[in-house]
């Protein structure tokens, strides 16, 4: 659940004290430190605050008659401050500078809209005409001509991101009620223009955006009290003039039946947005409030009334909200936790949210039918709503009409188009806003891709398959041949992801994966890309042998207790290599085996397959399991650290299963003997330890029983205090 | 607020009887339930699952089957061999007809509710017509060997499926002939052959007969060919009961291991019309045999020999998640079985066929919150009064002074005079009690122990004068001016002896002046059942608790709701209060502190302080433990009207003995469990 803490005042904004002389706040920007903010007012002053101390650290003003027109930002690389006053005059200064008149000055040839400072990047200057320069390019020739892209459109909002190492600037403009989105990519110096789908009787008031997986997600707050989501793929191949962006409703701001008129908002995490706005209930005066919403469950999580009124601006940096409340700048710390269904349901009494979640329409799954039905469905949908366009197929497949891409078409294309063309289409598919039957569609797409893989040995869109699988909700049964193909290609990374993601892998395939993983050499694996998350915490990757760490064994078997048998401790002291001490496989292989350990299985079905495992591999696997078992027994909690690392039960179950399957082989094999005997000793030590614990448990239970006996009397006179 | 000395009583060895059969009535949303002791209860689902009617049992009248027929008439049949109709207004058997087939094991009504079929010990299936004044024998169907344990009508009313040992039969209603015989243990190996009891059948409109048997199987048969369509082994123990939803797409079964399972008719392949029955949801709410199950449109209902009634709403049928979709479990009756003589510190416990009178112990020490004080005088079991005859007790009461004890069965009313001399007690039966229309549904003594109020049928209340040294006289009968067929089931008298409130089965509350023996006024009707009533000793305000957990306060002198009551209605009660699932069964007051109202249900005891503000939904309703951690000064701001204590559970009775002395009667579930026969041993892994 999200929660708002008690707020505190950062500074007064009134004419008498504090900053701004009552003109209001132009903007708030993060300062050089995480706890610092830079406040620029609508006048001449910029102030640097330390938030936790609620005190100003520095304050700079321009001369009388000048006005700061662009919020002061901090260049995080150089710790310099950058400001623009009177639209064209750029100033750069450092902490120690006092008088702004004496600092670096550059007069530019065009009006500046905003400067965006990015961590680990050069600041970007956005001009009112839509031109963008990085600061150092601009300072090389301050009077250079700046092009005007947008003629008479007015910039409403802008934001900069770093995707990989590449800075990306996105801004929104308005002209005669139409809204346009521009995306500027620097590396390639490409400016894309999009038109925002119109909304009747309502216009966007505020924007905010984030970038993830090469897709910009733009959220727009509309004047009708709704938040819409727009997805903009970064990869765009067609150089068309103007694309219309379709939007999907993310959230309706309804509080007990009345609409929250938002003025500004901020994204908190993947499920939460904060909205500042005013709420008008029936027959009541409107009141302003700050609210946190869960977009996943469409619920209001918490809200705070702001009776003194706000300026409608909201900033959010480092888990703090900043906004003007009455005559002061208020800071509120918020907490936002991942919300569970239980936490979200029932918070808002009469919200209009429906509890109906979308399910896969299993009936729509049969292959050829789906193509037809989706095609017809979509063409109908598209005829009526031509805004849902995704036109970009023109450059790749020229003969097809430049209208829209349907899933059906995609499935047909997969059969014969070039892999580049298919990749393009897939990208679009993934950037589409929520589709009905998404899972079913993805399943069909994967099946089609796999069929192509089977017929065309060169074709193998690995990255896409990985990306598709990583979208949640897929299962083995949706794309049964995928793993078979991956096994054939020995694509261990894909197999690893499948094992981690799919809930319903048949035991036969699990076994096949295990066999492949065990048979591939560690040297080969070192060159492959495997997710090491599950092993990184307990395998020393750097030097996986010969170096003995003398850790304290916490799990109770010390030398006194186990004098006779426990040569694990003995070997520790004598620095002799022991099976349980070092990881017998490389970290990549370990990670892959962990994925196998993690997958669900049924003993009855797995055992027959497991019997086919070659003896050497079985011993290797057993050795690794032994290593895991010893490793996990080191901690009292008997868990291994790290994400998705196997649990002790999984390890034990697999160990038993493996021993069951290869019992005779293990007994006969000379190299397995040492392993078995050390395993046996370790287990015996553990059993002895637990039997000691059982004894203690008995005495503890007796204590508890005594307590309960007192409780079970049939009559007692007790004292009860009610306050 | 204050400290109480709490007498925590756990020696009320009440064991509720197991649930034998259930019958759900869709139109009125009511559930009829019969217990193994022959008691019949009706739960009103619309009134928050309140147990609105209870007909006490009878030694010779076990109920094996219940049916709703001819609208909302309730019929029962049992091993006594009679088919009886219940009078739900006067809460007794209206009339009985002998089936002439020996003990009756099963009964089923046809879809139209015009005919009843009974299955008898002698192997016969008999049809009865439902006529306005009871049932009338129509005809016998084919008789065969073996008792008929279960019956089900085909929805078209042309055929009846009947299950007995090893055998399933389909009978033609028109000709009366057996048209199909199915041996259910045909597939079992010879060596393992043992008796296979068909415990329950259902006849689906498609012509499929569903049977559940003692081998733990649920089987689907084609009745015309007599072939097995599907067989599901549900359990290693017997499947005792099954019920089909109205749409015939869902079946609930109950097993003798205490588990219930839902089966649903689902397509096996996507898009195909071919549907199969699939076991979907297992539930383990009971510890013992689940003898009866029912299927309402939105819930699975099961009743077990562990006396629990469990209502498990189906999530997919609920409009919204939340309170409505919560599981309900009922173990205890929704009325009080304990009465208390405050002045004499006596408790009277009502069992099905006897009464126990106990004297509470005492202590001479005091202590702090949570402490257990040493008992200097142990509680004493004074008297056990056995009711003669086969009938079970309807109601009982002890007077505040402890010297009068009264109880009533279906046909007899008994009044006793108790005399205490030192440690000895002598009980004398009062002879010549006035002849009243019986049974009495509720008994209540006036505060001065001078009169006894007897709740009777047709909304009437008899006022008896108790005379020293041991006599009684009928003074008056109070009747509602408009008349009502329903019986009075709750009474409350005022401390000053001026007023009497009576609530009847139609949920009306009438107020009478005892000074003039006249009807005073009627409390405005509320759309829910009354669960408890009491008149405040100082203000003469009537406090009413309804089954939807609403509380009202009605000023008797002013004939209107009090200002406080209106405030409560305006601001609404706390959500957590409204979502409790057991009704308030007793209300008491603290004469020293007129703003306090003492309430309790099975899971909590509450002192409602009217002088404090009501909590809003954002505040925590159970804030006692939080308050205890706060310093004295900080408590003030956090206080609200509801002071709730959940320490004593399950609570059957709570009352105030004097200013700071409470009595709480608990009945721990574990104690009941130990009285039940051991459940079927189930091997748990690793034990």
C-alpha cells in the first residue's frame, strides 16, 4: 500500500519571507546531491535547498530588470548550475560564485524553452522552436543558428532520458487544440513527430513519461479526469511525416463517484501514479488533494486534503513530493510498496472498478481459425477506428497496402518474409497497447516463428523469442515446439528463461534440458550469455578452486559433536579438496542447473527419463547437488542467498530422485564412492543434529503444555480492563 | 473506563447436535436444517443468515429428510415412519401421516412441489399428494428388497431414481414399475466385494443419474441403457451426500472424511460441445461426516456431524469480492441457552432434555488487568432438572432472585420454586400452573421476580403472577392489536415493571404497558430479524439488535427513536462492526453507568459507551490493545464508543452481575470435539 507521511515546510513563498516574492515557483529541479533541490521562482532568484535540513544552502539572483525564464538545473557531471534569463542569456556558475553578473555568460541566437540535465550526460538545451543542442555543442558557437521545426506550435512539456548511453528528448506541443509529440534521438540526430489521438471535449493538461525496453511510455492527464497511456516505440524505420499515436485509458480518477480534476501528476513506480487535483463532490465546495493511485487495480490508495490550495504544480524527486500549499512549499514523503490484490481491494468503497480480470480466451486458440478471426476482428475494429494505426510496413513489404498491421498478416508474413522485416513487425506488436487475447496472440506468433525455424535452418530470431517469453503469462502448452527447437540449437539462455518462466514443462523436456546442460562444456558456456542471478551470491566466480574460505559453520555440527565422522570440518582445517567444498561446475552451468532444479515436475514421470542419464553426468550432477546441499546447510535458515536460487527441498528431492534412478550405477562406480560416503556422513551429521533438536522440542512442548493446562480450567475469575 | 471481575465459565457442557439434512428453498432464500436430535432450524439467508426459526427436537422423531413443497411449506420424514408437516409460525409439527412402510430413509419432492415420494425400510417407494391440510397417500411404486436410502425425481416428474444397498433403480411414476436396475458394485473384484451403499442420488434432466456411494465414488449413469458414463473416485471413505445446482452444471458432494468437493460440467476441449464432469474445488471445513449438502445459486452449503453449518460462497458467482463472499460457519444457536439470576449469582443452563443450575464461585482478592484471581469458593452444581417425556426443551428461565425456575416443552409448562437454606437447595414443583396454549417460546421473569412472562403463539404474551410461597396465577394475556399468526420469540421487561417488549416472527416489536395491561405502541418495522432486545433500567429506552448488525434505541415513553439512535443511523456503524458474522444474542445494562450498553455475540463482548464519539471507518474498531499501550493522557483522543473484548470465545452468554462483575459463559470448540466420536483416521504424510 502506498502511504503519505506527515508533510513539512521547506520554505515560505510569501512576499514577506522566503523566496519568490509571491510570484510563485517556476520549477523545482534536483540538485547536485540526492537530498538537494533547486528552486527557481518566477522572478529573479534561484535557491538551493537541503531538504532534510529544511534550509537553503545558496541563493542566486539576476539583476533588477532581468527575469529567469528557464529553470535552473545542475550539471551533475561538473556540479555547475545553468540558467537562462531573458530567454536568450545563458549563465553558468559554481557553488562558490556569489554574484551572477560576474559568472560565465553566453548570449544565444534563439529563445530557450528548457535545459535538461541528465546524470552521466551532457545537458540538453531545448529551444522554443524545437531545436535541441547539447550544451557543449552550443557553447562552441553560441551564436549558431538554431532551426525552427515547429513554426507556430507551442511547447507544453518536455522530458529527457538516457536509453543505454543515448540521450533522448521528448516534448509535446500544441497548436489549435491538436497535440504533437516529438522524439529527438541524439546519436542518430533523428527527430520523429507524432500526433496525439484527439479526445473529444477534453485536452491534456499534464504529461509524464518513462522509458523501458526501448519503448517510451507517455502518460497524459486529461481535463476529463482520466489518465491515458501512449506507447511510443523508439525504433521506427519508416520516415513518414506524421504518425498518429493511439492512446489507451490507464486510469479514471473517480473518488466516490465524483471526478478528481487533476492538474499535475507524477509516476511513482510501475503501478502507482500520484495526482494533484481538485475534487468536487455533489453540493460541496471543491477541495484540492494529493492522491496516490494504483493503476493495476484502479484504486485510490491514499489521499491528503490540501485545504489551503495549491498552485497546481507537483514535483517528485527521491520519494518526496514537492508542491506549494498555501504560501509555503511543502514536502511530503511517501511510501509506495508493491500492492497485492488483498491490499488493493476494498480500499475505495464504491469505485467503479470492475473485478473482472481479462482471461485468455482459450476458444480463440486454434491456429488457422485465429488468423481468420483476428483478421476479421481487427479489420472491423480498424475500419471503425482508424486511429489505431501502426503503419510502417511500407519499407519492408512494399506490395502490401500501407494501412495497418494485423496479427493475421503477421502470421502470414512470418512464413516467408525476411527476418529483418519480421523483426520490425514484431517490434510493433510488442509496442502496441494492451490487446485482447494478448497471450493467445503471442502464442500463435511464437508457434509461427518456430514453424519457420523448423523449415528454415538459418532463421532463428533469438532476441525476439527471449523478449516474447519474458512477457509474462506464457506457458509451455502455448508454444510446445519452442523448447524443442531451442534444445536442437543448444540455446541454453532461452532454455533457462523457459525453465524459469513456464509453469507446465513436461518432464521429458526438463530431462532433455538437464542432459544438454550437463553435456555442454564449461568452456563453451563461458562464451554464452546466461543469467547468473541465481548463483552469483554463493559461487565465487573469480577463483572457483584451490582457495578455501574458512567460514564458521553455523548449523550446529562442530568438531566436538562430530569427532568421529565429520571430515568436512576436518578437510577444512587441512585444506584438502573435498566434494562439498568447491563447486564442481562452472557458474554458467550451475545457473542452468538451478533453472532445472526450479522447474516443476512429478516424480513418477521424471524418474524413467532420469534413468537414461549417462553415469558420468549423473555423478557430476550429484556432485553439484551435494555442493548445493552443503552450501545451503551453512546457514541456520538453510536457504541459499540470491534470486531464484534452489531451495533445500528442491535440492533434496532431486538428490533422492537421482539416487533412486541410478542406485546400482552409483554403487558400482568407483568415482562415485567417495562422493557417496561423504554425502552419507554429512547426512548422518545432520540427522544427529536434528535429533538433538527434537529432544529440545520435546522439553519446550512440555513447557507449553503446562501453560495450556492453566488455560483449560473450567472456571476462573479474571480481571478484565476495558478502556 | 474500568476494571471488571470476570467469572469465566466453561462448565456449560453443551454439545450441539450434528447436522442430518439440509433443504434449500430458492424462492425465499431460506435453508431448512435438521439435526440428529430431531431439531429443525430455518436460516434466512436474506437476513444475514439469521437462524430465524428453531423447532426443538423430539426423542422419537428423528428427521432423515426435509423437503420444501407447495410453495414454502416444509415437510420432514424420519425413522419414526411418519411424514410430518412443520408449522413454521407456531414452531411445531403441524400434522403427521404414517407412511406404513416402516422407517422412512428418504424423501423427495417433485419439481412442482405437488407430490412427495418417500423411500422406506421395506423397500417401497410411496407417493403422497400435497393437499392444503397436509399430505395424502397416493400410491405405492414397485417394491423390492432393501431399504430405499435416497430418492430423486426427474425434473419432468415421470421417473424417480432410488438408491439402496448395491442397487440403483429407476421407477416409472405413471406405471409404478421398475424400468431399470443398475448394480453399482458390478465392477468391483469378487475378492473385494463388500456391500456398496448408495448414499445419495440425483436425476438430471438429461436422463443421467448421479449416484454417490460408500466406496467413495461419484458415478454418472445413463438410466435408459443402464450404463456407466463416468466414474470419479472422490475419496477413500464414503461419499454421503450430493446436491446439484439448479442449472445442473455443478455438483457438490460431502464425504465421511469431512471434505466437500465441487464438480463442474466443463468442456474438455476448447470450443467443443463435449462436456465432462470435472472435480474442481476441494474444501475441508468439517472434521466429521458431511451428512448433508445443498447447492444455492451462489454457494455450496454443507452440514456435518460436527454440528457445523458451512456456507461457502462461490467466488465466480459473486458480483464483488468482500464481505458477501466470505465463508460462514455456524456452530451455535442464534439464541441464548443460558439465563442468569444476577442477585443470587446463579446460572441456569438449558440442554435438550435437562436443566442445570450452578452457583458461581467467588474471590476476595483483586488484581490488575489480565490476572487470574485465586478462587476462594468454587462454583457449585446445585440442581439438575430432568425433563420428563420425549420432548425437548423450548425455553427456560431463572428469576433474578434465583427462587423460581421455569421451562417449557412442546406440550408442557413447568414452574419450580427453589429454596436455599445454607448450602442445601430444595426444589418444589408448583402445582396447578394455569393451562396455557403451549409451547412457550420464551420465558422472562420481571426484575422483582414477581411475575413471569410467557411468549406464546399468535403474538400473544401471558403474564403470570408468581405467588409466595409457591403458587402462580394467570393475570392477563397481552395481544397485538392487529393480530399476527407468528409466535413471539424475544421478550424484554423494564426494571420498574411498567413495560414489556415482545418481538414476533414477523419481526414486529410490540410494547405493552404492564400497569394497564394495554398495548402501548409498535416499534417502526425494520426489514431484518430482531436478534436481541432489552429495556434500559434507568431511561426505559428499548435497545434492539438486528441480524444485519444494526443497533437501534427506541424511547418507550416518547414512542420514537432516541437522538442517539438517529445519530448512529446518520453516521453509520463501523464497517468492521457490520461485517461480523454472528448476531448479537444478549443485551445488558450497567445501572450505575446509564450510558453503557453491554452486548455480545459468539466472538466478542462489547461495552458500548454512548457518551463517546462513534468510530469512523478509518479508525480501528478493536482498539483496546492499542489503547493499553498508550499513556493515560494520550488515550483520551483515541477513545470511541465501542469497547470490544475478544478474549472470551466462543461466547454463549455474557451478563453483568453487579457494577463491576461480569459473567462470561464460553464453550471451547475443542471441548465439543472431544465429545464427538473420533473422526475417520486419515493418514497424514510422515506421521
